[in-house]
């Protein structure tokens, strides 16, 4: 019953979306206030209906209603509640429903908080956003309906893939989708402005908080996925340059570029057409990501069981929206002439450089991801493009970005002086060089990766500190720091976070230690400066799995440091083993212990990794997200949001 | 439709994550072993999704790891080992694509586009620095009315 209700709500939401797509658009064109005003209640209704549908599906998972095919295929009555719920989006149909729920959520938020937009622009934004929703509603209802019943309900389900039964992964998809789909609202703003034929500083200000929010969500989502890979996959890899990872990384890079170029639009009314293009491309790449995951065109560790029919449908959506938007863009390019004038050495130029680097880096990732397909189709070569390519081709642009960032971020607007910027940054530069030299001396005969990472990390963090201090004025009035706009703090924290992440990646890759051996009970062995001793392995029973749990003592200098318990689990229903690495998280390094198979002579395969600075990778991501949130909470945006509350009546007169 | 639904779980066919290199595979000579690890880092496990044989625990990956070590023990240079495997399995095994043939596009497109973008960026910035400032356009009548409306509230 509730399932049917959900199905019905989804169909109603689809119909509402069609109305919201058509009526306000005509209203905006003809300047009919009544028609434009349809958009707001429709956006709220659409969201409420989709939320009902999503709630109904969640309910089916929670009560383990195995008469619903999707629940049968992805759940099991013994599964812990958290994973029953996360099972809703741990599959193709449910995740598409979550996707469209977020599209409607952003549409509704644009309606709720968009009170300060000109009425025609708001109507058009909501209409375009609804057009996206229509496409995805149709996709779900016609190719991927989650509400299909089975005639004879089975006794129990087939369980969710055990690798996915993990808290990190439970929240990874929702955050990613919030990010991907958050970019849809930037897209809608861009298309609406193009239809409107007007792009000005105000547009830059409106679109920036949405971009910022989407970017923060993407950052968190990507970081969660990478952290999950680190602790779950059993050897501590954190990034694989897998097509689907790349698919989430490209929108992240584009969103980061958009975030910065929108500042130039807002402050200086320049870079307008480029910013438009970025807004379109950022969402376009989100759609490409969806296409890659759902079509099975590229082999990936993430691939959903896929189907050409669905792939073609998403390709059609992709072509329609990006193609349509780009055509509109080409037709309206003349309305976007730049106004601001700035010198060659200026903050504006630095932001242009930022955009070039981010866009080119994204392009490299794109080419590398698609190349196997191109090579097979056009040159009949079956080849692979793996991590070694990306590490070589992508990294230089990031290093360049890191080198330029502190300088660019303290240059003045309009006309800056490179000499002054470098003079201000001298302490940061000196510190970074000193640390690099120190590390270079300490490490023996290894790659440049470590020292370069240390330099970039110190340079970026130092640069962020200098940036903040430069705001205290000549007299170093530190109380000014507390009164700085939050956006300035956000900028410094996010840039520092990027440095920390870069340092973490370089440190982990350069100085990791590894030991693989057969360990025998009560026979200690040494890895690096640590001593490990396997005390025993016990068979324990979990809610829906069995586990071989080892007891390992870690010592340093004879003293017990920590006792860890790596596990090897078997999930009988899904018939799949997983490893649960035991990780001792520390500030400067992680100790990562994995237990493998039992050997005939009574020993156990044991892998031990010492992973320096591993936490810094995600620590930096957290800092970047906090920076984004700080910036998002800046007064400028709150004033804009608050403007709506002060208005007495809802419908604006035209 | 039906088949899809049953298989619709995220098909993480990736590494049943039990670990890759087994202790019994490791060579006694640490230098040779380091070379073996380096080589197998760049070779793709053919039955896995985007994993190197160094990371994969598939049995084919294990066979390849042992093959790499056998060739090294037989005295092959690193490049000879790689060639030996590419001869048998095709260039699909190379995680780092060659630069031969059309692959120059893959390797060259990043730097080329960067130079292009840099050129365009510099041109744009130059033009901006010499442009005459455009006066800020006044508001349209409709906008003036709306400003008044907002201020009156």
C-alpha cells in the first residue's frame, strides 16, 4: 500500500515538474505575474511529493518488505538498521530516486531563498531546474522504477554487497549527489540568465553560494569515498584514478574554477562568458559522471549493473541539456561583454590563471578517462590508462597551482605589485624552503615527491597565514582578525586545507613502508621502528557475518603502544569475504595491519603498513569544507537571504 | 528488466579485498623484489577493473606476479619483462599507456591545451588592461520601480 502510494507520489511529482517547466517559462516571456508565480508552490509541491516517494521506498527497506523487488535484491532481514536505510541508495533505482529528490530539493530551496531575485529570472531558474527534474523523473519511471513488486514475495532478501555495509559508504553517495546535483542549480542560473539575456555582477553573487555549497558537498563526498577506500580495501589505497572517481573529480575541479571565476564576475564584471561556460560544463560533467556510472561504457570498480537502454537515455539527457545550453550560450555570447578593467598583474589575472590550471587539469583527467574508449573506437587498440598516466600528466598542473596560489591570493584587485606580494610572502617562502631542505636531508635516496609535498604544504599554509595577517594593517592590530568578513577566513582556511591535503598525499606516497609475511603466534617481528606480535586469532560472530579476529600487539622501543584487532569477515548470504584492517590513527602516521589467510603450518599472512601523514589528506579536505562553509555563512549572503523575510507580501509586483 | 534488478547492487567486482602479494611469492633478493613490485605496479590485472596486478588478489594476477618474478630471476631487464608480458596479453595490460601511434594525442593534449589556454588567458588579460572602462549602465525603469518597492518596505 505505502509502496503504491510512493509510486503514485512519484508520478504526481513528474506531472508537477512538467507544469513547473512550462508555465513559468511562458509567464516570464509574456511577463504574466500569475504564470510566473506558479513556480514557487510547484517547486515546494514537487519536493514534497518526491520526498514522499523516497520515504515510501525507505519504509519498504526499513520493514524489509521483500515483495518489492528492489528490497529483495538489496536487503536482508538481519542487516543492521543503518545499512537497511543506506541500502535505499546502494543500488541503481534507489540512487536515481535520491538524485531526483536532491534536484527537487535544490529547486525548492531556490524558490524559498530566491526572494531577492528579479521575478523573471527566478521563474526561469525554477523552470530550467524543473526541466532537469522532468528528464530524471521520466528516466526513473520509464527505465528504472524502484517500486516494482514481485508476484510471489521471497522469504528473505539477497543482502547488500558487504563492502557497502559501512558507515563511511552509507553517507558517501548522498554527499556526492548533493554536490553533483547542487551544480544543477548553477546550470539553471546560467541558462536562465542566458534566456534573460543579462549577466551582471548580481548574477555572480547569486550563483556563488550555490556553487560553494555544491563544492563543499562534493569535497565531503569525495573525501568520504577516499577514506572508505583507505580503510576498507585492505591495503590503504586512497585514490585509484578509476573512471568513476574521475567522474566525481572533474565536476569538483570545475566547481572550484567556477567558484573563483564567479568572484571576478561579482566584483569586477569580467570573465562573464567564461563563467557561464563553466557553470554549464560543471553540471555537464556531473551528467557525464552519471552516464559513466550507469551505462557501463567504461569499466570501473563502481559500475552499477548496467544496461545500454539506460545509458542511451542518460546520454540523451546529457546531449539535450549541455548541447542546448551551449547552443544558447553561443547565440547569446554578445550580451556578456566584460566591463571591469584590470592590470596584467592583479587578483583578476591570478584568478584567470587559477581557472586555466583547474580547467586544463580537468581536461587531462577527461582525456585520460575517455581515451581507452576513443582508442578502441577509432584506432582499434585496446589499451588502459591507469594511475601512472594520471600521476604524471595531472600532478604538474596541481604543483603549479600550489606554487601560484599564495601569490595570487594576496595580490590586489585591479593593479597589484608582484614585488610587494613576494615581500609579504617572504617568511612563508623561507619556512617552506627550510622545511623542504630539512626533509631532503633527512630522507635518503628517495624521490623528490616528499620534499616537494612538504614545500607546497608549508607554502600554502604559510601563504594563508600571511594572507590573514596582511589584514591586520601596519600596526598588526590582531583584533581586526576577529572582525574580518567570514569569507576571508573561509578563503584562508580552504587554501591552507589544500596545502595540508597536498602534503598528506605526497608524504604518504613518498614514505610509506610495507611488510608482507607469514606471522606466527608469539613470534614478534619488526617493521620500521615498530615491533609487531600476533597473540592469537579468534573466530567471532557478527550480526550477519563471521569473522576471524586477530589480536596484535604493537610495540615501540619495548613498550606496548597499542593492541589492534584486524579482521577477515565472511558474509554467508552474499558469499563474500571482506577485510577489516586495524588502523592505529596517529597525527604523524597510521599503523595499518591486515590479517590474511591461515597457512598450513599454523601461521597467518599478515600485512603491515606504516603510512605517514595519511590523516592529513582527509584533514585537509575537512579544512577545505570548513573554509567553504565559513565563506557560505558570510554576511553578504545572509543579508541576501534575509531580504526575503523582511518582505511583507509573497508575490512581487512586476 | 528482471535480470537487471537482481544484479543491481553496486557490482564491486574489485579485489575481494584480501590482499595481493602473498608472502610465498616474495623473492629473497630485496633488489629483485623491489624491481618486481615496481613492474607489477604498472601492469593491469586483466580480469579486474582498473587494478594493477600488485594490488589484485585474483588468481590471474598472482600468476602474472610470479611470471614477472620468474623473468627477473632468469635475468631479464625490466623493459624485457614488460615486453614479454605485453607480447602475450597485448598493450591492454599497460596501466601507463605507450606514447606510440595516436597515443601522442593522449600524452600531448594536456600540455597543448595548457599552452593554448595560457595564450588565450594572456590575450584576454592584456585586452582587459588596455580596455577603456565601460560606464555602469543605469537601471531600467522596471528595475527602478523595483528598487523603490524594496526600499519602501
